[in-house]
C-alpha cells in the first residue's frame, strides 16, 4: 500500500525531485525532502501536507556525508522505516574540456556521485534490517551514451550507473537471491 510507505528524495526543491516528492505525497506517503534551499523545501512540504501526505524538510548539501546520515536516520526515527530512497539531486556544467574549471569538475562528481553514495551507504543498514526497500538513482541518457561538451557530467552519470549495478549485485550476493531490496537507475532523457 503506497500510503504506508516512507520515502526520502534528494533534490526535492525543484524539477524532477520536486515532482517525485509531490507524487509520493499525493498518494499519502511520508516523504523526507533534501536540498539546500530551505524555503522551497518548505513549500513542497506544505503542498504534500495539503494533499494528504506527510513531509519533513532537510535543508542541506548532499556533498556532506554527515548530512546524508542525519537525514536518513531522522526519517527512520520519525517514521520507523524507510522504503524508498530517490537519489535525484544532480547538476551539470556543459563546456569544452579546456573550459571546465577544477571546481566545476569536482562539484559535479561530489553532487552526482559522492552524494548518492553517501545516501545509499546511510540507508543500507535500515533496508537490511527491514529486509526490503528500494534505491532509485536518477541517471541520464548521458549515462548510456554521451555528448560533446558534457565530459564531466557524462562521466558522473556513467559512474552513478556502474555504482548502481555493482551495488545491486553486491546486495543480492550479501542478502540472497530472494532479497526484497532493489536498486535501479533511471536514465532520464533531456527535455530538449
Ligand atoms: N531535466 C532533465 O532533462 C534531465 C535529463 C537527464 C537527467 N536529469 C537528472 O535528473 C536529476 C534532476 O534534474 P532536474 O532537471 O530536475 O534539475 P533541477 O531542477 O536543477 O534540480 C536539481 C535539484 O538538485 C538539488 N541540488 C543540486 N545540488 C545540490 C547539493 N549540492 N545539495 C543538495 N541538493 C542539491 C537542487 O536543490 P538546491 O539547489 O535547493 O540544493 C534541486 O532540487 C539530476 O540528477 C539530473 O542530472 C535531468
């Protein structure tokens, strides 16, 4: 039953993450919302509460592993479980390689790869204790193919995809073939 489920969505302050969080909320789910912009998170939270769901806002940066741990643990403390983690927060800076700064490359990897790693690591013990749950990584078609001026972004989405597949296999090996813990990557296609 969707309404009994608990989710945590990163990058819930705008775009795809906001849409996912609102959809979960409209189905009566309890949703944790993570992103940096507090005011936007509060708006999403109040829309969810208005549509019959429950929400908790976690303003913070997914590049901070302590923040990921705190958000996951607070969701579990508040609602007793966590069924779905959506690693959605992501950024892309598109330019020729020689125009990409150190900071830009580092930031893209920290948000798009390290962030999902921190949240996945934090949620793992809870899913194993429950013996169920889903991790959904929001990838990109760039994680399957590639495009000019997208080197760093494309590399982050390939890394996210490989991490996802290897961790999914690791979970099956660790938990057995009948495990009800699943991990998928959704390769979103650009709107344009
Ligand atoms: N839209 C597309 O066409 C498309 C295509 C392929 C893949 N995708 C993927 O889909 C995901 C969402 O994209 P979108 O288009 O919805 O982007 P968006 O509207 O720009 O939203 C990005 C979200 O990530 C959050 N975020 C960024 N950096 C963060 C950080 N350091 N810490 C915490 N949160 C952070 C932002 O929140 P704050 O700024 O409030 O922190 C925002 O909520 C991304 O992973 C993207 O790569 C999108």
